[in-house]
C-alpha cells in the first residue's frame, strides 16, 4: 500500500512539474485534446496506459 501512495505522489509531482515548467504548452495540449473524439482520447489513454505498464514492468523486473 505504501508503494501505491508513493506512486500517486510521484504522479502529482510530475503533473505539477509540467504545469509549472510549461503552462502554455500544457494549455495548447489540453485545447487540442478537446478537438478529439472520445474514441481518439480513449486510444491515447490506452497507449499511455500500456506504455506506463511496460515501463513499470521494465523498471521493477519481470519477477
């Protein structure tokens, strides 16, 4: 459970870093996301999810 909380905190740090370091780029990206269909956003989310799981598997090891 401790690892889950640490991971969630790290997500907040990374998202905050994007907002702090490049607010204009973040706004442009958010505006572009609004022009996509729900299916396209879902696909983007699925790709990000799979890449995150793959990265986690590589970092943590397969066993």
